[in-house]
C-alpha cells in the first residue's frame, strides 16, 4: 500500500472517531479512539509491507 493511502486511512480513522465522540457527547474520548485505531492501522499496513 502506498504512503498516501496509509495517510488517508489514518485521517479517516481520526475523523470517524471524532465524529462518533461528538455524537456521543465526548469529543476527547472519540478522538483518542480514532487516534488509536489510526495508529494501529498504520502499524498493520507497514507490517504487511515488509
């Protein structure tokens, strides 16, 4: 997977996590969940690349 698509996946995870947090009334927790899932997706994509 290219670096651009991995970055796009990370940004998407952040936006989805923040949106869910905003809907549930806790933006900070949603952002933290989005950040964690974004970092995990980067790790998984880089692991598959090697």
